[in-house]
C-alpha cells in the first residue's frame, strides 16, 4: 500500500514556553501557516508458510510557512520542520507461527526531531527493538482430566528495548521554546522483560 497526502494549516496555534525550567511561562502563539507533504508505504512479504515480514515507511515534510515575532524578537522558523515531529519513520516486523508457537522481532526507527521552533536544538534519532514469543497450551483437559477447568492457557514472554538503547521518548512535557535548550523531555525506558500467563476458567 502506498499513499501520498498534502495538508495546509492556517493560523496554527501552538504552545510556546519561556522562563526557567522550574518556573516556566507558557503562552499560545499563532505560528502562521504549516505546509505538510507526506508519503506512507507498507509492504508485507510471506516467503514461506507461517513466516511474514512487514515493512512500513513514513516520510513527512511539515514546515512552517512564516517567521514569528515575539516581544520584538523575530524567530526564523520558516522552512523548519514542525517541533516534536520526525521527518522519517520506519517500522519492520518479522513474525513466525508454527502450530501453537509464534514469535516476532520488531524494530522501529524514529528520525531526528526539532526540539525548538527555530531548529537550533534537536532530539537525536534512534532505533528500538522488541522480541517476543508465545505458546498456546490450549485446554489442559487433554493432559489431565482433573485440569479440564483450565481453558485456553497461553504463555507469552517479551523483551522491550532489546539492545538497551538510550533515547528520548516524550518531549515538551513543560513546553517547547522558540530557541535554545529547555531540558523538557522524558528519557525512554531501558531494556524490560515481560512474562504473561493467561487462562480461562
């Protein structure tokens, strides 16, 4: 699947923050127009039974149309990518299923994001991977009649952030500045392990 789009925003209102990180001052500013051109594409390949490889790519060129003047200062944001939004994203998933067993390996790339409206501070891009497996035991009555009350038993195990990548997940928690470093973001979670046991009674 492939599709392209174009969106034009007029009089875009966005939150702008100034002041110190412990005493922020946030205002809503009219940053003018925003022109957004993008393409999304997705492809799934199934070379053999039970094995699938999914890929998706997103390219979004979203820039401000005008410079902004605040309290007598002109900020040159025209042509800059909109804040907190990457221009390029990629996702892939390799999955395999055989009888009651299934496993998957997912990867995601998030491109560089503007941290300020002028683009003088940026959040680095990153890759992150997730690995998971699942086994369906089904109804335990087939193993022992005394366990017939346990239905659809399933065990899952997942590893998030497989390579323990250090990255910034959420940004602008206390606002986004016109320019400069405001130190307002959340660090992404480190490698984590999840085990789940599900059953019906």
